[in-house]
């Protein structure tokens, strides 16, 4: 069994790892680079897509599934293996990404024509995304073994990261390889806690927050509440840049609890302004039986975090534009989570310079993104070609993260009984800090560079 670390090696996005086992060639994820690394999406695949037999998709975040349409465009004819929720969510994620690729290509084409240059092609288009969904042909339940070809088998365990996310356990030739995908945090709303790590010869683990602890969820909710009350109390509105998948649903869960207990004004108007977030939220509702015990109970009632009187959902671009001109009293949850596109960019352009308004970041901000610039204290930022002053009050609440923090990673990896440990999906400083923590527990690890291979 041989593993080549194609993507998310010493960076956070672009997850993709090639596994060769018993004559099969498999990919663990095939994700898109975002932020500072986005140009790498145009680089050739370092393998022949036509020779890939399976893609094992751990979950439907874009940085794990976003390059599957391009893989199909370039000849992949194999099977994508995932859980049922992951397949349903991925359809929305990939179609949305395809629309964005087409729109970006059209904008670049207009600029190219003015320069007298040939127009660029989109990375992939809607047709490629639809073709990709035809390959989501193998759905798997947690804990059930799926036998592939040539004596290779797969089991997915609950990663506790987002709805349907999985830890992959691959068995071949008496060897066991475990890949976390993204490992969730314990005690989160809606999703279950991560499963224990199966004993293995090689563990490939994410290390996104390997250098820091998260604030507790209860403390994060309290900080979120205080931020909302501060902004609404001075006549402003709150912007919440939010990833359409998982973070939006968790934010709605928290807002519902605060509104229900009157810990924020009952007069607050909560708006979900994200077509993709709305679509994914409907998928979440479909899979309530995959929630944790508390979530199943909460969503068994007609009034729940996805449907309550203070919440409205925008239905059109015109509805979204009207939000730019309303006064205070609004909590606007909009994508994208790193402010790299979507409706949140328009809202920031209209509100970031207003001292009475506030922006609450509840997710990771990758290098090179607008969100990262704002949280790092930029005084002005460039939005849609215009310089905008940052006068709104900014909060960063990392306790909403769907990733395990340093202590959780140390505990989970230490209990894995792994012969070898490899750390991926993290910036270099985070992986180095996590490696040092594991070394203090007697666990030596490898931090691969892109293209490195390891053979069992």
C-alpha cells in the first residue's frame, strides 16, 4: 500500500491523497484550493484521472469535493463512495461551485477580450458537475464494510465534523490505513461526537487547529450573544459570514436558542441570505435521523432552529439587495464563510464602514482571503474594486469551529494505536506544534510536503 500526498499538505485546503493498493488506485477526497492557494486548482493532476478507480469522499466541503467535476472532465470513470447525506449535499455544493466558475470565467473573458487575449475556460461547468454526480454510485453506512476489488475493503466511521462526514478505514493485504478527513469537535450541536480511531498501521490525520485550543462552545455562544446585543443595542445590524454547509445550520441552531430564551431581543430580525445555505439546510432537515439525541428531539417539533418566527429566508437577488438599505435590528447570515464571494461581499461593501454595525466571524479564514484580512486588523480592504474602510466592530469566535482543537487532536490521535502517524490539512506552524505535542507523548509523526509518498 502506497500513499502520495497530493493536496492539503502543509496547507488547509485542496485535500487529495492518492492510495495505491493491490492494483487499485484510489483518491481520499479531491478538493479545491481556496484563498492564497487557489491558483493551484489550474495545475495538472499529478496522476491520470482515467486510471483512478475510486474516490472516497469523506464529506462535502468544497475543499474536499470541489475538484471532482474537473476529475470527471479529464477522464475519471470510476465510483465516488460517500455516505447518503454527503452525496446529497455534494450535489448542491458542486452545482453552486460550477455556477461560480462560469460567472468568473465570463468576467475574465470580458477582460481578456479587451486586452486582445483568448478568453479563459472555467475550471469546470454545470455540465461537468452534473456528470460528476452520476459517479456518486456507492453509498455507505457508518460501520458497514464495503468490499471493493482485489481484496480491498472500506469502512466509514462517524467523523463528527458535519452531517454525513466520515473517517475512512481502508484495508488491503493485511494492512490498515485510516484517514480522518476532517475530525470534528466533541459536544457539538446537531452532529454526533467523532468515533474512536480504529487501530491501524498508518493514520493520516488533519491538524487544522493543532496549535491552539478552542474556547468552549458555551463560552462561544455567550460571546456571540454579547456581540449581537452590543450591535443591536447601538442601532446597528450584525453580519455573520458563514459557510453554507454545517456552519450556517449551527449558527441558526444557536440563534434559535438565544431568541427562544429572549437572550437576544425578540424583535431581532434574523435573515438567512444564502441560496446554497438554504438548500443545504433543507438537506439537513431530510436527515434528522443522523443527528445526535438532542438534535433529533429538537427537530421533532414544527418550530425548530430551521423554522421559527424571527427567521426569514431571502428568495431572490432583489430581497438580498434590499438588506443593504435597511437600518438596524438585523442579523444577516450570508455566504461565503471566508468572504471570497457570494452575498456577504455585497453586505460588507455596504456595512463594513458603518461604526454602528458589526461583523462576527465564526469560521476559519484561510490565507489570502478577504475574511483573513479583516480579522487580522486591516484598516481598509478592497471589495469589488473599491477601497472600503473597516469601521464596523469585528468579532472572531473560534469556538464554533467544526474541527477538533489541539487538545482533542492530541487525545484522539494518542488513542489511535497507530504504527505511523502523518499530519496533513494544516498550516505549517499548526502541524509543527501538534507534532511537538505528540512527540512529548512518545508519538513520532511525519509532516509531508506536496508530492511526498509513503509506502507500507
